[in-house]
């Protein structure tokens, strides 16, 4: 068995990693849509790790994903998250899938510089791009300003997280 760029080869053939229910999440980057208060900077390198579980679903246009992990939030503080999301296929070819979805997440994080961490539950829209043969993907989360305002954060943002089936 040889692993090259995230793909697994055995006997000169590619093993399709898309059937695994387990996925490693590597938290990545965010972009905030407004400037932070004077004297502060948004943390946009949001490193962390997590795990996803997606059980096989038969005869359904939607599939669930359960997730648990940790990442550095916009204020530079390490926090945690857990959630459930549901995705459906917008496009599917042998080499590419595009799946929009929505999730409900509980996050343990801070909401201001130097603030205490607390739990908050938020619904978020998601988009997952995947290369099924390699098991590698990218999940994009959009946090609209209106949701952030409810938590006291005065910006919206987009967040990218890398995924790898195992």
C-alpha cells in the first residue's frame, strides 16, 4: 500500500476513500467582513482539529454529519465545538462532490478580547467540496453578521476547514 497526496493505492489501483464514515477536520482560515475595533486584530488563522462521523443513510436526499473539535476563535482563544449538520448533493461526479447543508453547533468560545468563554448554540449554513477518490475535502461555513450580532460579535465571517476521510 502506498499513500500519495492523500490517495491510497494498493495493487496499482486507487482505493476509494469516500465510503469511510470517519473524517479528520483540520481547522484553517477565516475572513471577517468588517474591521475589528481600534487596537485589535481578528485572528484569521484558526488552527485546530476535530473529527466527524457520518453514518450511512439509505434512500434519503440528505445525510447527517456529527462533529466534535477544537479551534482558535476570532479573538485568538482556543475553544471547542460540537454539532450536527445535514447535507444534500448539489453536484456529484466521480472526482468532485458539492454538498450544501446546514448545521446546529454548540460552541465554547469567547465573544470579546480578554473575555470569558461560554457556550452558545448557533445555526450555520455550510458548503462541502470533496474529492471522493482521495477522501480530501473543504468545508466552508458562513456566519452572517445577524447571527454574530446576537452573540455580541460585530462582524460576519466565512470560515474554511480542511477534511480527510480515514
